[in-house]
């Protein structure tokens, strides 16, 4: 984990948006980073398609259960 310096205007945008979407400021920033990264790597995709990719990626992450930990 690290520290990222952003402009005051971007921080204000994060604060407003995170409140409106019931996310923490950090969660909102990470969401925008993930969406932006996927948008740059896949310029032909629309926002809804990028969100679908994020959901699919989340489904592929299996939580560590007690059975798997043993």
C-alpha cells in the first residue's frame, strides 16, 4: 500500500462521489483506478462492459475457506 498525491479538485470529486455512492473515499478512488485501467487497456469497451469485466473478475476470486486452509 502506498500514498498517492492527487489534486484538491480530484479529492473533492472523490469525496462527493463516494458520499453519493455510499463508498469510502479510498474505495471510490480504487474503483475509478480499476475502471480507468481497464478502459485504457480496452478502448473499445463501454462503461457497462467494463463493469461486467470487474464483476466477472470478482467471481473468479475464491475466498479462503476453513476447508481450503487445512
